[in-house]
């Protein structure tokens, strides 16, 4: 649906700072190359504590970070070959989450039925993805596609960020190109104009025209010359719950959001840039160029954003009823999508809960019911005999 790009005062989505996530999505939790065989670390996906580990064969596993025996955090334990070992009593769990060994359990007796919840997990684009919702809905094809990983000519910079703020503040920041004013001392973009806006059930697409100039823009290939202004088009697509931003054929940013909790969010990004140098030269200087671009160019912008987003969160916590005014229609559209996706998930969860409750209630009543004609025959015979 096409929306107006006109700037005007609009009603802020009040509930946006309180919503949870749609759990039937894939969320990134870390870089795959940083988790070696035998490593065991804690991660959190929207208040769900998860123990993440790579076994001796290199396979990834994600389980609830609580032993079914005493509830001890399993990430404090260890990886033993293909199993996860609880630090408290040494209970061992296999890849299915089933307890397979208890050190002090009599070998002739059957092990107790103790199982830890497993989460669907995937490794793609050097990222580890976890699906926190219903495992039957965990289709790996729903992980965002990053075609630049398959295309030559792109220079890629992995970037991690952490915000002490609700994920909606972070998403507002990414969609809001008008905040270029914040980065003016870093030779950032200026004179932004919203030129196109579309909204769908789970998606918002926006296009802005922006201007660039200065040495930093020249180094990143955004401007033709440091002493000239270059106007380019930025295209932003938010497909719940992740972002893809492009600037014509110059750069492409895939930003994957990890909501940790009501006041903590992380992001894992892959910044692709086309630098006018031969491929063999780029490969040679990549070990030096990646940390340089990340630290001295991108992170300087990002840390300014982090400061603003966390300031918003602190103000909101101090006065949740404070009224705000928004003028960017792209932000309002974004907030509608986030609220709508959460409400759809909650409605689906309620329907599933009602269905499960009905099944349990029916099952509980079955022993008291006469369930078949055969049952009725037996009962009739018994009554006549009595």
C-alpha cells in the first residue's frame, strides 16, 4: 500500500514501547566463527535464557538454560563430546535434550524421564540463528536472504551493537534518516527528503534522497569528490523483524535485530561496500581494512545513535505516560507493523492455548464417559446381572 510522504504531526503508537516479539521468527545470537567446538555460552532471546554450544563434531545446539533436575544454569556446565553436562550433579544431555547419564544412578535402573527444551538453530552468513517459537514453524527459508554473500565485488564488514533500550527505539532510529543532523560533525548525510513509502502486513519500505560530502564520504565511495556534494537515494526495507538498507549500487547493509528484553537490544549487521580497488588488492588489505572501517568510520556514527536511543529509553522509563509528537510517516508505519505482528502472534498463542485447554478438558472427562457402543453393551450387561 502506497502511503503519503508528507511530513505532518501524527498520533504516536503508545503501546510500541511495551510490545514483545513475534516468536515465530529467526533471531541472530552471535557470530558463528567465534563459537569453537567445546564452547558453551549463555544467550537470551526476549527473556528466554538459552545455553548455546558447539559439540566436538562442530554441530550447534541451543537448549533452555535450566537443568530439568534442579534448574541450574546449564551454560555453567561443560561440553563432553556430543553431550552437555550440568555443573551441579553431572547429568548429561544428548543432542535431543534427553538425559542419557547420571553419574550416581544405578546402571540396572531405567533413567528418569528428564528432558531439556531444545531450540531450532541454524548457521548462516557466519551468524547463529535461533527460533524461539513453536519448533514446527521453524522453516529455515524464513531466515533473511543476503545475496551479497554470494556475489563478487563486495567488501564486507561485520558489526555488532548493543543498546540498553527496547527494540522499538532501535528500529525507529534505523528508519529515521532525518536524524542526519546528529552526525553533522562526522561529515554524515544532510538535506534528507522522504520520496516514497509503502506498508504491508509485515513490511515497510521507504526511500530517501540524501546528500553527502567530505573526506569520509569520499573514502566510502559515497561522494565523487571530497569538495563536492553528491545526492543519492537510500532505500530502507524493514521486513519484520530485520532491516535491509541500500544506497544505489554503492553499499548494502543487512541489519539483524535481537530483542534481548524490555530494555536491552542487540544487532548483528553485515555492511557491504563496493570499494574501487581490484579484488586481489582488497583481499590482501582486508585484515587491516575491516577493523579500520568498523572502528574509525561506522562505529563513530553508531555510538552517537546508541547515546540517543538510550536517552530515549531512560526518559520513557522515568515517565511512561509522557506524550510524544512524530512527524515522519515512515516511523508511524513502522510502529504499526511492529504492533500488528506482536498482536497477531499473541492472538495465535491464545487460540492455541484455548485449543490445548479444550483438548485437556476433553481428555480428562473421557474416563468418566461411555465412549462407544461396546462400552454401553458392557454396562448394560453389568446392570442386568446386578
